[in-house]
C-alpha cells in the first residue's frame, strides 16, 4: 500500500500499486483542475493536458511518462506529470495546480 500526499490540500490517501493518480484524487475529493480544466477536461483520456501536477517527492515511484506526456510537457520541469497518465507504484508527494 502506497501513500499519496497532496500538499496544497493537506490530504493523505492510500493507493494500491498501479493506481491512477487522477482517479485517486477524484475519489478523495482532491481538486486537481484549475478553472479552465474544470470546463474542458477530457475525463481522464489523456487528450487535454489539464490535470497537470507537480511531483515533489517519489518521482521514481511512478510509471514512465507516456508519449503524450513527453509531447505536451516538453517545456515543463521533469517532475511535472499529467495525473490521468500517471500510475502510482510507491509513496509520492503531489502539488496540485502548479504555476
């Protein structure tokens, strides 16, 4: 069992290995979307890139970036991920809605 710590929300949730980060956030009422993302998000299909999060600890405990992430996040820091494309395989710390 892994722990996902959401910094901004001061929330800690548990996840089994391979859990989807976006789904765990939604299940635990953690809002990962900025205003625009609330209006146009694709529902977790990896097409809109509005579920951007910053991984502050445990980057090594995540699935590799998908081709879509590599394309959409090429100008972002390496620790930025799309929650819908990220599988959790160990404990991590997440900052939602990074600048």
